């Protein structure tokens, strides 16, 4: 299977260099940007411009925490791939584009792009496919464990938070989804032959993903709390559980939009301010994705040198 995927990635790389296909691919970033703008407008209109304006945060901490939550995963990947591919901060555009492709297009499209890029520009003792595969599996493993813990906390908080009560009302669905995540987690833990990297390297990668998950959840909860300080911490913990659970859904684009819509339906009219903050954060994320897509369309932005082996 690995050799088949490697051959497929190589063929796609050759195909992408053909003049006609290369011209089409150059149109993808601006087209993606237009799509994001359309989704952004629809989302804000659904909440209401007046509500968005009313809850717009004035604290600089809100924007600092947002920047940290957006850049944090990219820095984590740079640290991981520095050890594997010997790349540094100059590769940040690659990992930014990888994130945008995963979140705005569909899951794993960013990984396919990373494999294609590394085949031409990265070095190291393992093939790009082996590296991306193991990093992605370990990321999923850590995220599954964290999501299970957050979902369990959500169900325990069902008596105190309306959003958690909505989750508990769908107990069989939630428990079924948690059971699926648990089954996948156990399968990955019990199948070490799935991995190509040595145990010490895998342990390093898993520790970085754990750090990314914990700091990411904490920063997002702090961001929501700064924006709306009058709400209980249990609400933010429950929202974090929903957000991470939706993030584990494969092949689903625009997961932030799905998260906001779910929160709106669950909170109802009484939670309109909370929904507005969630929509604002989602809109800011879309704007950041749009900026990455537009900047990525500029020739020479993506690093093209081959890293030292």
C-alpha cells in the first residue's frame, strides 16, 4: 500500500507540472479565497451584523490569543518536521497552506500536498510518505484521546450547561461516536507495524501533538472567556469538547462553520451572544485562511530549496 501511494504521489507531482494543469492549479488559491468570502458573509448574516458588532471584543488579549491559536499548530509542525526533514521557519508557508487545504477543502488534502512538496524539496532518512503518514496517525491518536476526555467531561456536566444537556439528550449518538473513537484509538495503539519511524521519534512527535492539543484547547477557552467573561467555565469546556469532536470528522470541509451552526441550534436564542462570538472567531479564521491562500499564490513564497539530508 505504501509503495502504491508513493507511486501515485509521484505521478501526481509529474502531472501537476504539465502546463495546462499547472495553469488550472494556479487558479485554485483565488477561487478558494472567493469561496471563503462567500461562506464568511453567509455565516455573519445568519448571526446578524448587529449582534456581531455588540459583542466585538475590545481586549487585546482576545486577538493575541487568536493569533496564538492559529499559529501554534504551525509552529508545532515546524518543530516536528525540523527533526524529520531538517526544515526551519522558512517552511512556514508550506505548513500554513497545508492547514488551509485541510480545513477549507477536505481532510488529508493538506497531507497530500505536504508529500508532494517534500518529494521535491525536503530531505531526511525516511520517505516523505512515511513521515507524513506517521505524523498524521500520531496526531489522530493524540486528538482521539483528548476528544474522548473532553466528551466524557461534557456528559458529566450535563446538568449544569445547556449545550452539555443537548449532548446528553443525544446520549446514544454521543456514546456511539465515542465508542468509534475509542476503537480507532485502540487499533492504532495495538498496531505498531503501521508506523515507519522508530519509537523514540514517535514518542517525540506524540509529545509535541499533546502539547499542541492542550495549549490549543486552553487558548481557545481563554479566548472565549475574555470575549464573554460573565459565563461559567463549564460552558467553555463543553464548547471545546464539541469543537474537538467535530474536528475528528474525516473529509468534512469548513468544520468551524459546522461547529458554529451546531452551537447555534443547541444554545437557542438565550445563547445568541455566545453564538456570535463563535461566529466571529470562525470568521476571523476564514479571513486568516483567505490571507494565506492569497499570499500563497504569490510566486516564490513557498520555499523551493532542498533541505540538507
